C-alpha cells in the first residue's frame, strides 16, 4: 500500500501543477502576437522588449526567438523558430510521461499486493488448516484491498493524463498558427521595406 499511496500523492501533484501551468492564458495569451506586431510596425522593438516576450509565456519564447533572428534569411528564421518550438513543447509535456507511468503501474502494484496477501493466506491455511472460514474470508478481502486501491489511483491518473495530453496538443496547434501567421507577416513586412528602400535610392550618375 505504501507505493500506491506515494503514487497517488505524486499523481495528484502532477495533475494540479499541469492544470495550473497549461492554462491557455499563461501559455498563449490572445493579444501577445498583435502586441509584438505593433512593436515591429512602429519600429519600437528593442532587446528589452524581446526579453519581456521571452519571459512572459511559451508563445512569447517562440516569437522572441524569431525576432532575434529577424534580419536573417527566411530559412534561418524558420529553423530558429522550429528549434525553440521543440524546446517549448518539451516543457509543456513535462511530467506527463511520469503521470502515464503511474497510471500504468498502479494496478500492477495493487495486483502484486493482492498476490502477496493471497500467498500469505494460503501459507497460513497450509500450516494451520482452514479453521474459521470468517477469518479466512477476512484475510482474502484484506488482500484484495490493494487491487482496489491501485485501480482507484490508476483511473484518475489515466483520465488526467489523457486530458492534459489533449490540452498540450491543442495549445501546440494554437501556438503554431499564431507563430506562422506572425512569421509570414514579418517576412512580408521586411521584403516590402527592402523594396521601398531600393526604389527610394537616388539613381546613380553615369560617368
């Protein structure tokens, strides 16, 4: 029972922590992309504001990574964003594998406890005989408690794991849409600026 109790405490802690961390407003604020775009258009982007983006949210980390390389080529910016995105997704999935492991092993721990208890019961029968059937039934029911406890831990853990995994997937899709929209707008804006600067240059005098 001690490992099962430890698993239950750990599973509850992981579920509560992930529910708090994976709130949409904490991971991908709705107005973050528009705010970053306003900084770009108004030429107010600075290193300090990029750091604010990076420290604010996981989506901000991806946007900040792209903005730090905004003067590079398109492929370089895209590779930088994808690399940062992989790190962000890894952080969002923190502890989920452990939660899934708890959901898988808790019934096995309960079954193990039941088997050990049944072995003790039949060992007592072997040495002392059947004796009082009430005592025998009590020993068997006590052995089955661990299986019930393991299932009580495994079922909520599995539900929490599936729910949190689905939330991570939906947040990843949402961030991907926001980042790709921002990236296309940034590249279009930069190409337009470059084109305007080329046409604004005075014609060179012929010698």
